C-alpha cells in the first residue's frame, strides 16, 4: 500500500536534510489523484482527503521548457489568491479577469507555487520546478480533470482547490510520483 511509498519519501527527506511537515501531499500521475495526509506521530499518517487532479498531457519530466509534470519532493513555496472570490483568472500571478468572461482560462481561482527540493532532479539549473512556474491551480474548463491535460502543473476543481488552499500552509511537502497510490513506489 502507501507504506512503501512513505518509506521512499522518508529516505528522500533524510538524504536532503528536509524535515517532515504536519501535512504531507502525494500526487499520483498514474491515478490523477492527490492525497492529503496528516501526521499523527513521526512517519505515521491519517489520510484526510483524495482529490481529482490533472497532470501534464506531455507526461512526466524535469527539463525546463518540456511542459511535463516534474517528479520528486517539492514544497509549497508561495500562494496567490488569499480572500479572493472563486472565478478569478490569473496571468503572471496577477488577477486579469474572471472565468465568467474567460471560460477556458488556463489559470484560475488560486495558485500554490511549487519549489523542488532535490538538487539536480527538480532544483537548480534546467530542472528547477520553481523557475518553471509549476503550480497547483484551478482552470476555467474543469472537464479535463482526472486525465492528463495540463502543461506541467497540477490542476484542481474550484470546489476542491479553494478549501485545499485555505488548509495547506506554505512550506507543506508534496511528493509527485508516476506510480499508483496503491503500489509500492
């Protein structure tokens, strides 16, 4: 089950000297799902939520310009959209309109900006997740959720994203994997 996946995440945290956060997110490209885990003690968690997402239609990859979803250990580096109503459309992390006027908006509702934590894999150089502007965010057209459709980011519905945004603090760890959540790695 998820136990072996948690062991892999623990090893990566220890290798990179990263402390565990009270909430741990795991995004599965294979399942097109993100789970929210709350730490009970040490590396023991309770699963709080499973959210339908959409990852890249180009697959997984680390390279700048690839528009692929990056794998590995990340954290929520910044958040945009505090106290805004649902339906806001963003460009360059600034509000430029509403989904009512732009129903196919690429970035909507809220933004959680990801930062890679593994040098050479998703941090630094041509593989830097943060420099690639990889986010968790909403979209205008939610019909693509549950299947690969993004250009590298993780998409969520507004109804999931807004409460998620309010619940998840900056600094929260997120593990992005191509494996299924019910498999070993």
